[in-house]
C-alpha cells in the first residue's frame, strides 16, 4: 500500500526534544463502563501544534479517550492536563476545547451562519465581532454564499466544513475530531484530508483526531497512537509505527503484514536468524532480536517489501525466500496483490507495483512462484 | 372511447374523503343550514330555508339574526372569550406539567420508556365520565382531599374545592395531559442527544442549551400538544358542567342550554358554527407551521 505523509515543511518534532513541554498530558487515565475497561491506564503526551491521531478499531477506547478530553466523560482515575491546567473537573462548556462530531451535530434549526456563530454567542461577544469572525471562518472553509442555508440543504462535504468552522471559530486550545472524514466518499475524503492539514497548519491549533481508518491517520497525523482494548499499543510517527511495529497487533492493524512464527536461532551484529516453526525456511533480519536465542517470536513481512517471480525448476525455500503457488490475483490498478499459497497451506500476500502497462501478467494463476525479501524487511516481534 | 376505471390509489384516497364528506362535511352543512333558519314551533323546531310563496315562487329565507345576536350579545361573546381563555390556560398548564414528564420519559433508559408511556395512557382505559366523576369524590367538601386536610389538622373547615375554577382546571388538565405528553415525547425522543453535547462543547450551560437547542427543536411537539389540548377544551361541556362553578359558563354549556333547555336549534347551531370557525383558524395556522417544519 502506498503511504505518503502529507509534507509538513519545516515542522519541528517536539516529541524528540526532552526539554519540550507537552501541551496535553494524559496521565494514567482509566475509564470503566460497568465491567468493561474502556480506557486502561493510558499515559500520553501531545505537543503544541500537533495533529495527533488516535487509531483503533471499534471498542478500542479511542472515542472514550476523546470524550474525556472534551469533558463528556470523567476519568475514573488519572489526570488530564491541558496547557498545564488540570481539566478533570472542568465541565465541557468551560473547557477551551472544541470538538467536531462524527455526525457533525449541526443544529438543524439554525442556518450555517447561526451554527458557526453559536459558540461566540454563548461567550457573549459583541455582534460585530461575531459577524467578522463567522465571515472569516466561512472564508477559510470556502462556504461563502452559503450563510443562510440550513444543514439539510447542504451536501455531506459542505456540512463537514460547517462543522469544522463551528468548532474552530472559538479558536480553541485543542480541537478534537471524531472520525472527521468518516461520512465522506473516497474522493472527497482524500481532498478533505489535505484541506484539514493545511487549515491546521495555518491556524496552528493542536488537533487530536480519532479514526479507524489507518490511511487517514497515516497521511494526516504528525504522530499517531494505535489503541487496542483500551491501552496504547504503540505511539510514534506514522513511518515509525508502520516500519517498526512493536507488536503483532500493530503490524497487522496498520497496513498488511504476513506474520510467521519462529524460534530465534542465532543473533549477532548483523541481526537475527529465525527458524520457521511452520515450514522449512529461515528468516534473516538486520536488527537485533527482542529476545534471546531459542525464544519464540513472530516475524512480520509487508507485502510491498517482497518480490515475486516465477520459481525455477526444483527451487526450494531458503533464507528470506518462500516457494508457493499463486491462488489469487487482485488488480488494484496501481498495484497487484498476489495471494500465494505455501505448500504447508498458509497463504501470504505479496504486492507488486503496476510499473508496466500490461493487460496480461507475466505471473498468473497456479504459477509456482518464489517470494523473496531483503533482511531489512524482516520485522521480528516478541510473541 | 375507453372507459377509465379509477385506479386503486384513487380508491384508497377516496375512502377517507368519503368518510369526511359523509360524517363531517354533510352534518356541518346541516348545522350551518339550521343556523341560518328561523326558529319555529314544531318538529323540527326551525323553519325551512326554501319556501314556496303563495304565488308559486321559490324563495330562500336566510336568517342572519342568530349570528348577529352572537356578535352583539355580550353574554355569548363573554362565553366565547371565557372558553378560549380557559382552554388557553389549560393548554399552558398541560405544557408546564407535560414537558418535564415527556422530557423525563424521552431521557429514561430505553427499556423503561414503554412502561412510562403506558402509564401516561393508562387513564384512557377507564371511561372519561367516570374519571371526571372521580374528581368529585376527591374534591367534594367531604371528599378525600378535604378529609385529609381536616385529619392532618391543616384546616378546621372543609375548603371549597369542587365547583371552583381550581376544580375546572384540575379536571381539564388531568383529562387532556396525555394529549400533551405524547406529541412532546415524540419530538423529544427524536432529538439527538449529541446536539446537546455540541451545544455544551461550544460553551452553552445546560439551561442555555435547553433554551437554544431543545426548546426550539421541540416546538412542533409543543404546538401539536397545545392544539390537541386547546381545541377540545374550548368546546368542553362535561368537565365544566360536573366540576366547574356556576360562573364557568363556557360555550359548551351555553350551547347545551340553547339546544336542550331553550330548544332554540338555530341559535345552538349558530353557536356551533362560530365555534368551529374559531377552531379551524388555529388548526389551519398549525398545519401551515407544520408544513413549514417538514420542508
């Protein structure tokens, strides 16, 4: 899969600076609903100006964490600091935090203008200032001329932009976005991703976004946290988390990964050698293994880091090489995904960019193929 | 020429119109006709509109006297105004009591809502007349309320409750409250709670969120509920007759008197026609507002 983080020219990386003061601090926060632990002892630092993504499946606790930041839920234990202030007991209507809701939650009885002005009106700002700021917001989200429309007279993309304008107009210290692009169709989503990032950079407001869409998180976020069952599985920049997953869950959740089981056989300065316990093959990595020799580990290899070619007659599996039969080919236009069945019955996925302009593939169904990869592509994960 | 049979759709649509024509429009036209007739001694106690004169000419005799009396005699005008006032006050009282009820039901856990709604509707399982009679037993001088007050030593003499405006309003509000609660519940339960979260998020305290979001969005329910209470309450006869004092000369009672005691059918009919017109106007307005809301 193609992963391109939207370029952030000159963006600093405050999370690498031990001196930097975190803007939002989530400290050992736990939230239970009855017997289920929605958020389990989560600690997370987010820095000023970040576009941070909380990524996870449904029930991973990402939305609960966001709602605690907004003030709709109270943590059972732990603290939430915003710009140094403990906000645990601050009700939502007094927090310098605004939220863009998944369903947008636009007020159906108000016009676009009234929706955007709502927050400023609640603050009792003078009419003239409200008018100017609403106009500036309409300009920012390119909705000039739609002032008098009601939400039901707008398209999905327009509603999304009204929701964004309404949550930004108060210039919050922190903007929370709950699946901001979830309701948009694919093309609009891609375009809106860029718009959101450029608006965020223009205003310099810290964004925390919840999403289940890994592509969305990878392309937009400065950093992301993968959540699973209420805990943080991994936190890092999209590239760090994608290229260096620390667990099988993260490797499989972010992108696609072929996961094998094996035992560490040798470790040395050049990396680790792992013997497969599933079939007669070895995996060579160029990083030090997380466990001592003899330990059981997982090995993850991403489909796009594998090469596929026709196997030579009598060719056998070896180190970082597997032999199998093509069972399925998915044509995505920009790349192919081959499903290769190994003799032991396991299927792996191998992708191949569509470099040429072919309607007939050199490799086709039922071909015997060799799949190979470089040691750097072998990711060794603790069991 | 081909014979065109009405389609099934037309038939289905025609049925309610036929019903309304037969049982609403036709009786109304008869009542309107009587209203324009002159009273007469006989059966029926009014003169026909169409008459043959001795010369054999068909003449129509319209008597506008009854309508003129209605708008000129302060007795009738006051009865109308009193009816409208009582109905309006009842509507407001039902709203004040019904809104919190409907709100609480709409916010109750889902499995409990049906039970609560059933409790609201439960009184309908008993006869309307019986329920009004029961209030006599509650409010009479030797009724439940007075016995309780006397027993607790709060009063030394029975308090006059029955045959007062209090009893009148208690009866009307009690009987018509479900008509307020149900449409309010219908709109309030449709209200997405996330809108209130959005309001809070944008800085609205709970009370302001209610005023700026919940209240305007429940306006269709408020209007529907108010109309459902107001319209029948204007013409209400039983409750003022059984619970109200002698001063509660509402239009329903006046109509009854004209019809059954004075046997003045034309006058009673004129009263009914004007009452209907008084009610059709707010209904038409309500329909207009509903239509706008639905758009």
